């Protein structure tokens, strides 16, 4: 006999075939959002890395510029010493002590990178030479605008002019 309290219940079966499509759409949307976020973060990373590299380069250039300017400042302070030694050598060309000082200064200049500007016999170049005086040609072989005398030696530091040469030019 059956219990009167017991009821017969019918169970319906539910299909889950519809839910994977909804889940698939949601997964695709989430994957797309995550891919966009990855792309955004990757872009930020690359920009930050490039900015850091640019900052490093600028910093290195600034340091190089400061050290170059400092070296040029020191070199400009030493030039009058070289002028005095050369002047003393003109007055007393046989003095070994003065010759030794000139050689020592020239060696120091070479190690630092200070180079004399060529003048005598060269054509006047306003970038390197400062014409103090213009005189008539001393002979027919001398071309116009040729430097015939150097009053003060000019010097360069690398590709920068420390001081132009003061010269006398033929007319």
C-alpha cells in the first residue's frame, strides 16, 4: 500500500545547452577586456622604458657637456701661461728652461686635446683667424688674404675654438 502522504512528483529535465552560449559570450568579452588591458599595460611599459632611455641619454649628454665646459674653462686659463712662455722664448730662444716649459705645456695640451690653429701661409678664415692688421703684399708670390704673421696663437679644443689666432693679412 501506498502512503497517502507520499505524493508522486514528476521531475522535469532541464537542458543546459542554452547556458554555454551565454557563458561563451561572457568569456569572449572577458578575454577581449583582458587582452585590451594587456595591450594598454604593454604600451605604458614601452613608453616608460623609452622615456627612461631618453632620460639616461640626456643625462649622459649633460654630464659630457658640463665636463667639456669645465675642461675648456681650465684650458682658457692655461693659454696665457703658454703665451708668456712663447713670448719668453722669442726674447731668449736658447734658454733650455723655457724650451722645456714649452714642451711640457705642448705635451699637456696634446693630452687634453688642445690643438694649435695653423695660421702662417694659410688663407684667412674668419672662423679661425682674427685679422688685426692688413698690409700690402710683401712679394708677388704672396696671395691676397694670406696670413703673413701670427701675433697670437689660436687654439682649438676638439671642434670648439678656444681662441682665434690674431694675425696680419696681406692685401
